[in-house]
C-alpha cells in the first residue's frame, strides 16, 4: 500500500509531493519532490502507483466544492474546532480563481480510479483520495497548543518554525502508529536517486528555497495523514463534512 501526499499549488505555483510505502509494518519514504504543472504531478503519481495498485492520495486542496459562494461546511468546521489553534482554513467556493484547478485535479484522480473516501474500512486495500489540511493535523499529531507559523512572517522566524516541524517529524512520527521509518539503509529506495529525500533535507535560509522545503514537508504530513486514515479509519481520525459538502480528514489528538 502506498500513500501519496500532495501539497497542491492552488494557482500555478509548484506543488510538494511525497510518496510513502507500507512495508514490514512501517512506512518508508520513497520520494519527496516538487512539480509545477498538473500534468507533471499526474505523471509523477503514475510512476509510483501503477494501474490497479492500491494507494491513498491525500491532497491539501479543496477537491470537492459544491457551493458557488461563501464557505464549504468543512471550512467552517475547521474554524469551529481548530480556530483556537489558529488552524482554520481558507474558504472555498466555485467563484474563486483556484476552484477549477483544484476540483479538476480531484476529477483527474477519479479517472485513475481513486475514489473519494470520507469513510473507509481500516487497512483495506483500494484506490482512494481524501482532502487533508496540514495545520490541524500538525497540532494534533504533535500535541501542540497552536500551529507552527512557518508560512508567514520574517524569514528567520519562518525558518525556525519549519525547523521545529522537521524535528517533530523526525522525533515523533517514528513513535506513532503507523510508524514512519527514517533509516538510511531502507530496502525501498526511490525509483531514481533523489536529493529530495526527507532525511537529507536541510532547512535553507533563502526565501525561495525555504518555500520549496515548506512544500515538501507539508506533502510529507499529507502523506502521513493518508496513512493514518487508512490504518485507523474513524477510530482515531476526525472527518469534517462528507462527500456531498466536501470533507477534510484530520488525525485525532494524540
């Protein structure tokens, strides 16, 4: 079973991509990368998940938007449940410029057999897609009192917050279920050698490079949330919304 995390660029900016694989009762990193066009993202997915192969694709973007104006139900629920952590999400509606791109991405995944999974039978193989949101996931997975503010602010402050995220990932995700392995001798190398493997990632100091690192770490969180959803289902995850309203899957607080 594979788990693809997509920190989708809502407009035309690059997207962070991560692929994890479940093997030997652990999650192993196959690759972390970044692509710009939707066509390149889909080609990357196809290179890791062959036709008929089981996988969950966890996307940080509104791939179901039924409303023409205002906010979706799951958007409102993030503010209700996670506003105190500063983790409410942006409103999504069909009138906004990004809507066509994000909705069409979900439809492209459906043509590849990845069905929306706001409910799931834990650890059942299949081809699924879900919407996720890294900020509340990070708060719950790592037991934080507020989000890590690595997206806005002074460059040195963002870098410090992103370094905290990397440390939480390295220190805590291997201790959870499902555990994420960080071994340099993994028997599951990427399809092609890549300098973007998480264990080799250093938090840069330049602005553009920092944004690239942010996208990659977000994509890893997305992939892990997909694995957590598959492993536990509703036993240890929250689902805000449903297939009709749009939905967001968030791990319960550890």
